[in-house]
């Protein structure tokens, strides 16, 4: 297993495009190091970062509505919020891909 990942490998690992990887580095603190003009990502730190960005899903027993919890940092304080989502978002996240609804909300909160 490789110790460092390229931008393309991180994008594949996170299920996003390469442009989003750069956004996650700049806005969300995705761990990376620039060496000779290329971004390198320590695999274990990316995995650790991803664990902190875990998406939790909840289904209401009453309404059968799905909800997604989004963790974010505001003024150096960790916070979370629930947003309505669909079962398809849950399935997407189960395939190790960030749901589009999560990405949009994440951008707004950060």
C-alpha cells in the first residue's frame, strides 16, 4: 500500500473530482503537502480526516424521512446540523461517494 497518494488517487478514493480535492484542501483542511509543485496526500492522514468527516444518516420512524448529519467547524468550534435527504443519498454514501447534497451543504457551511 502506498504511503502518499496523488491528487487523482485521492479524488478516486473520496469519490469526487480533482477540483473538489483542491477545494477540500483549501476550505476543509484535507491534509496535503506540496513537493516539487505537486500535491501529495499522506494516506493515513486522509483516512483520519475522512473519519472526522463521516456522514451519519437517520431515518424517522414516524415520517420515514431520511436525514443526514453534517459536521463542520465554525469559529474553531465543531458543530453539526441535520439536513433532509433521500434514501439515494444514503446509498451513494454507502458506495464511499460523497452525496451531492452533502457537498452543496458543506460548501455553504464552510
